[in-house]
C-alpha cells in the first residue's frame, strides 16, 4: 500500500510504477488532496526564478505557514525549503503517454480544498486499469492532522492489508 498526500501523491504514483516495473507491485495506491500526474507536469510554477515576495504569496495561497517576518533568518530558511520543495513540481515530467497502474487507486478529496480543485480527483482514473474509488473528506487541503481524514484513510489502509502476509 502506498499513500501520498498533495505532491507526495505523484511521488507515490511514480514509486508504484517503479515497483511494478521491478516485479513487486504495491497492493494499491491511495492519494489525498492531489493533482493527477499529468496535471502536476503542467503546473509550471517557475519557483527557481520567483521572487521571495511572490513565493510568500504562493505559500499563503497554498496554506503553507511561514515564520513571522521578525524571525528573518528562520523565515529565509523556510522560504528556501519551500522553493526547493516546489521546484520538484517544476521538474516533474509525466510524458505524453498514459501509464496506468495494474492495481486500484483510491482518491481522498478534501471537500474544502482551496488548492486542488475537486475535478482533479476524477483525473486519476486514467492512471489505473481498475475502477477509481473516490472519497470526499470534510476537511481542507492540509488534512492529515484531522481525525476526519486520518480515521477513514487508516481504516481503508487496514482493510486493504487484511489477509496480506508479511
């Protein structure tokens, strides 16, 4: 089982693809609050050339907390880390062809997500050869600290692991 949240979902997808290529496929992929791989590849944030002011605005839009301005050194380091993290999105290439997984994908879509549009959930369907399972969660994008997200996701992961021997 692989679970990826936000940008981690595309990392989970690529990890699942590589495991399958090596002959050790995962049981399933669960993604939460995430664009599909082709959407991530098309984002184009250009964070490497973005000004710090623009990056602060983007962090606010994405709901990423920053240290207060009076903590300049800590804030500068946080911006550097955010820029590096978001640059991974800029560098992601999905390619022109769909690469569906041979096992199910479950999408957990936060109802109050202001970062990822609800329509992105359905865009995961071409990423699997199986029917897509969709769940809506009563939370926002940064939801993995909420029992309203953690409880149903954990339950689904546990159910998916039933009968699997280590």
